């Protein structure tokens, strides 16, 4: 199956922080892939902006390097990269000063979509919004893309929302959570709302519990300074895991439109039970073959920041009361594996007189090996009576859709949505605030109690206490396997 490419309107995309790590690894290579797919209009332009003194020729060299390293095979094809580079421009600019703004204004064309990507430290978001306004760039054709973290608590998120709202309407603000741009994450909605099969059973009457796992093998790497101030709660749970939980738990929106979807997600966040501290396990990774322990990696021998978290979350609404959601995420774990597992209840009565507990289990693999497995119970083949076994109905997206299926990365998909003006896969201001309102008391509780994370073995499945979190409820985690 060949993916359909729908061209977008002509645009000028300004990447503030256009020389940074995110631009180099994700944004620029992603744009290149869209260019290769034929989605960029012939006149579309990308303007890198940062303080470094460089001209457009120098920026093209920088972009070429980034694309060669992270853009995929097409980078080497004759002419492809050259064509992409022609669209690249650069303006040295200071988000906090006057430097460069006149040049930027002169470069921007009046009759195209204007997208301003804030790929800079969050402390500069407000400054950028203000500068854009001062220089007359906050018109109806403009929209801003705001990177995470969106604040570090409710108060800061509210202040940031206010700063942005001073110059931009909510319909112009695109708060990125790149998990929402992942193909398989969107598939969660397709699976739930595009099939008759699942939705009637999607509630606490039939679902025993749900597990959401986002396991990483990488450590904090070069981002230790940022990470140690955030931890897994702020870095992953408040945004990515919360979004996954929302998509799994939300009511069917009346239609697939930005506000209908975001209204339903917001209701889920507001229905989350306050966390019981006994239902959370925090961990910090130890040294392993792949590198130093967490504290050494972040340069603070007394750090109490968690690189792992597991929690049992309750959603108090008509659909889910009584069905726990178990969430876990961590760095330096056994395998890179993100998966959502819906474990259905056991049968009320077995006509076969079976003593064993047979349950249907639906697993949605987000990455890698994207696909869906449905565990069903069948008769064990052969003579000897009616014995039951559980077997998987396994569907890998790569097999089902083929190698030519959509390989679009989250960032490129989301940037194209910005140009199209489609906010469905972006977080609304009230959603982000609600997520912080739930997270804040948890973090404050740790701080007040001086909570120290448990050390876990690098390359393991996380702290032993996380196993006990489910064992107390006579449940077990799915194995972390790629
Ligand atoms: P980097 O530190 O690598 O890059 C920061 C960029 O901002 C550089 O281009 C820098 O260039 C520019 N910059 C800094 N100060 C100013 C200023 N006063 N005016 C104009 N430009 C400035 O950061 P990242 O690329 O890693 O992160 C960017 C944003 O994306 C952050 O909000 C981060 O939290 C978020 N993010 C990053 C991820 C990642 O994997 N890197 C993942 C998810 C989110 P110069 O110094 O020349 O001005
Ligand atoms: C980012 C976090 O938002 O997501 C990182 O800041 C994390 O710490 C990353 O590694 C995980 O994203 P992905 O797409 O690799 O699962």
C-alpha cells in the first residue's frame, strides 16, 4: 500500500532554535522527508533562527549534515538534498533582543502561512511571542508551535498560557506532544472507534485492567541537566503517558475534530483519582554495561530525581470506576518497548469445567514492531477431550500494510498538521493545565517526604517494588520485550 500525500499550502516556517539538537535530529530531517514525499509546495521555505552568527549558505551546510545523519536513505540521492537545501534560509536573531528581527520581517512573505516553531528553551517562549507581536508577525496567518516541557507545574503552565494568549488566539497555538504524532498512537483511536468489535467491551464491566508501558534502553545521555530537574514524572508521565491514557480511556468524540477530541481527553484527566503515594514506585538506574549510574550521569551524587516510575491510576467515571490503569516508564530498561495492554476479565462460568484462568488480552504495540495482538482461547489441537489454550492473533502493521506503508515520523506529521491548521493532535491549554493539576500534588508529596527513588539494575525491567505493585492486586506486568 502506498501512502497518500496531500499537499499543504505554501508556507514560511521559522524555526527558532534552528541550530539546536531537536532541529538537527528531528525537525529538519522530518521536513526533508516531507520534501522527498512531495508534500512541500514548490515555494515553501524554512528559515532557521538562532543567535549564532551564520549566513544562509552556512545554515545549508548545517542542514545538509543533519539530513545526512538523520534523514534516511534519500539524502544521498542526486539532486534531492540540493533541492531541499534551496528552501533553507537563516537569520541570526536574539529572542530577547532587537538583533535580527528586522531581517526576519523582511524575509517573511505576506501571502503564505506563517509558522513559528519555538524550538528553544521554555524560558524564551514568552519573549518570542512578545517579539513576534512587536514586529507585526502575530496576524491571522500566523501560528506558533510550542515544544515541551509546557511549564514545570500548574502555576508555570498557567503563566505561560497567559503569556501566549496575550498575543495569540488558542486556535493559533500548537502545543507539541510528539507521541500524538506517532502513527500507532493515532491507531489507538482507529482501533477503538473504527471497529464494532472493541467499543462495546471497552469498560469496567469487561476490562479487568489496562497497562501502559513506555520503556527505553537509553539513559539521560547529554540531557542530564534538563532531566534531573524533571524526572520521569514531568518528562514522560505528565505528557506522553497521560495522552496515551486519555486516548484509551476517553469517551467517543462526536467527530474527529480538534475540540471534540480534546474535550473528551480533558474529561479523562479531570476524572483521574488523586494519587495514593502507596500506588507509586520511583526508581533510579544503577551503573551498567552501557554507562554510569543515574547520579553520575546527571552529576549530582545526591539526586532524588526518578528515572523510572510505575503507578496504579484510577479513573473515577461511569465507564472506568473499578478498572485500574497501571502506567510505567523508565530509562535504561531491558528493551525499548512501548505497549498498551487491555486485559479483559475472566469468564463468569466455563462450560468446559476449566479451572485455569483464560482471558482475552489485547496488546497494541506502539514501538518497535508496531502492531496488534489479540489473545484468544481455543481448543488445544488433538484428541483427549476439550482442553483450552490461549493463542495470539498477531498483526504486525509492517506485514499488513507493507514496507511502502506510511513511514512518516511524528514530528514531520505534526509540522504538516500545523501548516494545514489542524489542531487535533496538539494539546489544548486547559488540557495541559489539568494534567499539571493532577501531577503537582504527587511531586509535592515526594518533596515534602524527602522520597528517595529505589535503585534498579540497568538493563532490567525496573525496581522490584514495581512488580509488587501489581502482585498486591494479584496481577503481573507484561514482559518488557522489543
Ligand atoms: P538546544 O540547547 O540544543 O538548542 C537551543 C537552540 O536555541 C539553539 O539553536 C540555540 O542557538 C537557540 N537559542 C538559545 N538562546 C537563544 C536566544 N536567546 N535567541 C534565539 N535563539 C536562542 O535545545 P534542544 O534543541 O534540545 O531543545 C529545544 C526545545 O525542544 C526545548 O524546549 C526542549 O525542551 C524541547 N525538546 C527537545 C527534545 C530533544 O530531544 N532535544 C525533545 C523534546 C523537547 P544559539 O545558542 O546559537 O542561540
Ligand atoms: C521525550 C523525552 O519527550 O521523549 C525523552 O524528553 C524521551 O526523555 C523521548 O527519551 C521518548 O520519545 P520516543 O519517541 O523515542 O519514544
